[in-house]
């Protein structure tokens, strides 16, 4: 994208994605671990100023929409309630 976009190609200084950190959360267990433990460490270590969480609910949908999963949503609601709140994450990041 940086090498083909008409404006970015001629930009001076050249834009870079070097300071972008991406962490993939393949399942609920790793997502929970990353949000609770790895994210606060990464924010402090890399002096991150902005955290973007995209599709946090995707792992919940995958987990609870599979065959044999509970259809009443109670289990999903229980797991969602276990997620750290924005306030809790912010407190860990400070």
C-alpha cells in the first residue's frame, strides 16, 4: 500500500508501518490472556499511545455458534462479563 498509493509514494518523509504492533488472538483463551497480561506489558515496553481492539466478539461468536454450543446465550453472556472493563485495562496500562 505504501509503495503504490499515489500520495504516499511521493511523501517526504516516507511513511512507515515500523511502529505498528499487531497481536493476533486466535481463540478465547489466548484473547483473554493477551488482554489481561500481554497488552499491559506491550503498552509499557513500547510506549504505545493508542490501542485499537478490532472484532473482540468474533472469538465469542466462533466459540458459541459452533455445533453443540448452548443456544440460549447465557454462557456467552457469562464469558463476556469476565472480560476486563475499559477502566480495568486502563488501570493496568498506567
